[in-house]
C-alpha cells in the first residue's frame, strides 16, 4: 500500500470497523464469534474485516483474526505532529513554511562561484 496512514485512517473512520478492530485487538477472534458479538450481520462483519485486512490492520493466523499493531506507531506519530502543530498556532506554521520557502530558494540559486575581475 502506498499510503498506509491514509488506508488506516479510512478503515478506522467507520465506527463499526473501529469497534471490530478494538475487539480484535483486545482478543483475537474467529469471524463467527466476532459477528455474534456485534449488532450487524455476518456478511457486514466479513466486509468490514476485509477492509481492515486491506488496510493492514488485521491479519488471519490459523483461522483467528489478529490485530496488526505495526501501523499504530505511524498513526501515533501522525497525530502527535498534528497535535503539536495545532498547539503552537498559525503564526508558527506560517514562519515554518516561510523558512522552508527561503531554503528552497537558496537551493535553487546558481551554485557556481562567480569570477572576480580586477
């Protein structure tokens, strides 16, 4: 998957999938017992589990659905960065982007030294 954070956010954006992921994270389950524990049909549970699998959040091991925790640190870093940027305010972000633009402009200047004439 080219955008694992986006795929995880899309998958977890649905409240039913979040509930299923949290249940699987707490206790690996078979799809039948998972379907019996939630108020949606078994085909709907299968669909939601498929989306979680495609997002890399769930895998199947010996017939059990197991939550993949590998994407969680990436999601944590993403939200920590958002939280930081929101907490420092818009002025800091404007300055950050202005510095970035200045550095980019410096990098695009002609790197050849100019010859001096006497």
